C-alpha cells in the first residue's frame, strides 16, 4: 500500500480512538447539580474566550494569506489557511472535552482514585490524538495534493501563527485571573484557592483550559507538524524519496504506540496516578522504538537513522524525568523552596530562581548529546529525524499534560460545590500529580521546540543557500544579539500583560467584596462574569504586540541586513529562548508545588507565615510557567518558519544596509 495512504489511514484510526474516548467520557452522568452548574460555567467561559480569540485572528489570517498569495505563491497561501484551521480546530476539540471531563472526574473520583484518573487522562488522550491525527492527516493530504514538501511549510506557518496567539492570549488570561485570585483570596482574606466567595474563581478555572489545554495543544501541534515537514524537505532525493515518507510513517507508528500505551495507564494495578502515566510513557516509547527500527531498516537499510530517531526519543524521556525531579513536591528541590519560605517570601523567590536556573543543565546537555548522536549517524537529516522521534509519542505525552488542568478544575469544582471530604481529598491528590505532569509536558514541549527550531534553522540555510554563517561579520553579530534579545523582550511583554490583568482583577474582586454585601457570609453570589470579561479583554488586547514582533522581526532583519544576518538571528533566539523557557517553566512549577507541599500540612500548613510566603513565590512563578515560559517554544519556532517561508522575499530584496 502507498505510504501516504498508510499515514492517512492511521491518522483516521487516531481520530476514531479519540472519538471513542470522548463518547466514553460523555456517557458518565454528573449527579450533583452544583457540580454541573460550575462545570457549565467554566465551559461557557472557556468557549466564549476561544470564540473571541478566533474572531480576532480571522483578520490576521486574511492579511497574511493575501500577502502570501501575492508575494510567495497562491498554493502557499492555501496551505497557510489550512494550517490555521487545523491548529484552531485541534485546540477547540480538546478544550470542549476537557471542560466536560472536569465535573465527570469528580463524579468518578468518589468511586475510586483509579476511576477519576481514567476520566482525566482519557480527556487528555482525546486532545493528544486529535493533535497528532490532525497534524499527520494535514501534512499527508497536502503532500498528496501538491507532491512538494516545501509547500507544506505554509501549513506549518499557519499552525505556528495560531499557536502563538493561543498560547500568549491563553497564558495572559489564565495567569491574570490566577494571580489576582490568589493575591486577594489567599493572601488578604486567607480563604482557600477555589473558594466560591472569590469572584475570580471561575475566571481562574476557565484560564486553566484556555492556557494549558487549547494553548498547549496548539503549541505542540505546531512542533509536531514542523518536525515532520522539515524532515520531509531535507529527505527529498534521499533513499529514492523514502526519506520524504519516513517521518510520516514514524509519526503514524507513534499514534499506534500512544493508543497502546494508554491501556498500560488504564490497567496499572496498585499504582499511583504518576506511576500509571509513567508506565504508559515507557510502554509507548518502547513500542514506537520497535516500530521505527523495522520501518527504517525496511525503507532505507540505514541503522544510523534508527539511532538518530532513538536519540530524540530517549532525550524526550530524560527531559521529562528531569522536570519531574525539579518540580515534584516529593523531590528535594521543591522542599528546599518550601523550607526557604519559612524565613519569608524573598528567600522563597531566591531559592526558586536558583532551582529554575540549575534545572537547565541536564535538559540542555541532553539535547546537545542527542544532536551530536543524530548528526553522527544521520547528518542533518538525522537531526530533524530525532525531533520526529521525540514527538512521535505526543499523543500520550500531551494526554499527561492535559490531565493536569482537568484534575485542577476537578479539585476546584469539588471545593466550590462543597463535595464530601473523600472526593475533595482524592481530587486534591489528582491535582497535585497534575502539577507535575503539566510541568513534564512543558519540559517536553520546550525540548521538542529546540530540536524542531534547529531543524527549521537548517531548512532555512538550505533554502537561502547558506553553507556556513560567518560570525565575524558585523551584520551576523547584530543578528545574533537581536535574536538573543527577542525571548527577553517577548517575556517582558507577556509578564507585564499578566501584571496589568492581575491588577484589574484584584481591584474588581475588592470592589465586589466592598459593594456586594454578604459575599463573605455566603449570603450573596459574586459576579463571576465580570471577572471572566476582564481576563478576556486583557488577553486579547495584550497578545497583539508581542505576537506581531515575533512575526515581523525576521523579515525586517532580513530586508535590512540580509539572509546571513537572519541566520544569526535564529541562532541567537534558539540559544537564549531554550534556556529561558526551561528556567521559567521549572521555577514556576517548583514554586507551585512548594506551596502545595506546605498546604499538605508541612511547615505550619495553610495560613502559616511560610504558606503566605510560598503563595508569593507561586504568584511570581505563575506567569513564568504558564505565560512567558511556554511562549518561548512558539517564538523560536515561529521566527524560524517565518524566515523559511519568506526566504524568497529576503533573497530578492534583502540586505538594504
């Protein structure tokens, strides 16, 4: 059977399994009317934000599509629009299921921890398989139509564009609400995180979905597509064109491996939620490694390409385990932050920053070793294939990440609805695990982004005909510095946006407590919708400038300084963005779990001075781990794909200065 047809068929199999998982979730009846009411409010708020986001993005898509049509080519424009639609659709589907799974997780967790885990993880599998199946299906169909992998770069640009806006907008939304809710709720009033008396509590729970479900899904959809496309482009002419089909088949094998790995999670007897999901990751990784060996040997008879693929796959696992070590509340690093909080917020912040900075060492060295191994055995093509290998099990890895916000929502709903003690305690335990799995997902996303951006960087040098980049040239050095600057500038915009949104949220919550009498006595209901509106407006307003900067800078540098300077720009952004993303994500995750470690009854427990100091650390870490940090992934990839797509323009008109 034709290799393209096989890829399309397996992507459809992934769709069908995701559909079956969704049906199983929706069959569960939410018994509690209060749980149903809160879950519906979260879902409506999340979908309303996504609808407004897509309305705003429609104009951007239209303008870029027109520019591509006239300056690059109409087929590139078509591929771009398709990439935008597929990226938006994958995030939309995943969030619809996630916002329906939170209340059902509460219903099932009352039976047992295992049943609650199954619902939350199954909703993640819907997201993971939707992303991978739509990505593989889109790439395969476009290649079937146009017979040119170069044109599919347009599809990747569309995916990157939606990912950036969804990630930045969702991150501003979720952390503006979260920080505002924590500052006035926990610190000023001393009430629990998800107390229904807090007017920002619904906005906070909505934010978990728009940031960590829709945003993360769009982020990894873009990485997944980008790694496949650049490997196909580099594979043109290799191994009788089997080099083009190889990444498609490895990705298809990854979908099957993810489905099989899910059953290892569901059937993990006497295992904690974390252990169960880890078993799934290990199983799917072993399965895809076996599949990849036979696929590569059958198509190319080059064992070196298998080692390159395996290097990426193993690197992803190591980065995930490293992230778990630095962010798990059971680990020594997190507990050091908790102990530092006993002497005040300042020492907690200092210790958290140190942990975040130190956590960059192993992931960076791991990715470096993977690059060296991949190049040794497969050359430039091997490096891009290692990115495909790392992302091959994305269906299951993304399920672990999506599990986090679903479990977080479930714990919040249990608190707000006044569920029984057993349900609340089990939901809190699922949530604690979810903090770690979300951090692992972010670490995986960052590592895969680095490999994907490197592969795209190589693709750019080939498109513009650069065999070497001379860093002694002043324009290249300027490009290098501007590239290194970009992640810091981008992070500054994102962090300031969260701060501004949080200030608005704090003022609104204080106003409601002041003017709506009886909220704190539970005699009056807060105006949740107003807080949701504040987060939505702040996110849509503040996502525009940083996103446009990321898109325009490669074009401006290329037109002013030439194609070689753009090479320096991409190298600088990759190096600084990779490090900054790891530091921010891990520091934020560690601060969060340091707070939860104290809330679990250690070092004085809730309401203690140590707890208040840890909350401050968590407040600093929120925009680190959920806004600025994850946005680095898309920034470094988007700048690379913009450079590749607009390379003809830069070659023709670049180097004005």
